[in-house]
């Protein structure tokens, strides 16, 4: 490696890569997690609230190892990503829930809707994870990095929907053209964009206009919830809708803007050989001056 490389949102010089090799070599007994924490400290890689970005550092280490630039220690017995406790029970436990009664009432009769922030270890968290794992075509998938989990219930306390918001996609041609920012502006302000990575109306809930109504409620409170948790107020929300599965009707009804389609490749497809489903790209401004905010 003779020139700087751009990985995980920043440039890395040959000298920095060599310092990572030295860090690993000086501590052969360290776990990958401990190395990622030390790496975050060494390069002052922190969130807006000052927390170490050790998971981002972990992803960097994995990418460097995949390219043969560093050699990581073997995974320790207790290291690596763990399966959530609610999912460790296995399919028999997870899918043995009794069939829920159909909910076909009018939207007005379900009000007031209650939005619960289902933080990990909070009482609603197990229900949130279980619903996505059982009913969403992508499953739960985990929530590494900055995330907000929402569980929506009706006035009687019955679960209706789940929504997961997380970090924005790194580079999206149609989104970036819509915003009009430069590469440097995107790298500096990407944290002000949030991605609706999961949205699920439970299958036994069949209420007209409920999905778009819930999206509206969530987007009105998302900026203050994100600010309270991460000390950063988002300006724009994004989501990706698989075209062959969904029409995106609820996003359209909630005034999201379809700005284009994905190119049908995954971000790990460096040789442009892997075809993935094409997705419509929807954006929702969370403030009127979102372009000025993101292009500052």
C-alpha cells in the first residue's frame, strides 16, 4: 500500500495502517473488540456525544483484513457479534406465538396511538425484536451503530407496528444529486441523514391509512428523539423500497419523495458482479432548510 485509501468514511495513510499493524503486534493477547477500542482512542474516532466509535473501528479492521493489509487475531470464544437473547431461544420458541386476532377497525377507533421507544433492555424491546424477526422479510438484522427503535400500539395497548431508524447509507447517487452536496460535504454531514431501515405493520393489522399515519407521527418526533440520544438533529430521512416486493404506497401517502432507484449492486461488490434487487429511493425532509444544513 503506497497511497492513502478511503475506507469507513475517512482517508487512511500508509503510516496509519502501519500503526494499526504495530498496535496488533504489540498486543497479541488482545481481543478484536479491545483492539477496536484502542484504535478509536488512538485516532480520536468519536460520535457527536463523545462516545468511542469502536464498532465503526471494528468494521474498518475487518475491511483491512479482507484486503490483506493487516492480520487480525483469531476470534475469541466470547468475542464477535452475539445473538440477542430473545432470538437465542430458536425458531420453536420464536414462532410459537398464538395467532393474533384481526384488527380491522377504522383508524379513528384505534386512537390515541402510543409510540414506545423500545431501547435495548427496555420492556418493549423483546416484542420489537420478535415482531421483526417473525414478520419482516429481512428479519431483525441487528442495529449496530446509532439507531432508534419504535413500537407503535393502539389505545388498548395492542401492538400495531415497528419502525427502525439507523445511520444513512454512505453513498447514494440519486440522494446525493437531490441534496446537491459535494463529497466533502457528504463526509462531514452524513450524520444528519437517518435511514428508515425497517418498517412493519403487523400482518393481522388491516387498517386503511394506518401506515402513512404512523410514518407521519414518527417523523414528527424523530428529530427530537435523535437529538436527545445522539446530540445531533437530523435534517433528512431516507429509505429504500424493494421494487419487486412493494409499491411504496405508504411512503408516497406520507409525502416522501421518490428521487430515483439504486443501481442493483451491493456496497461490497467491488468487482461489479453481484446483482441485488433494485430499490426505489425515498427521501423526507425533516426541516425546510435541509439543503443549507447538509451543504454547510
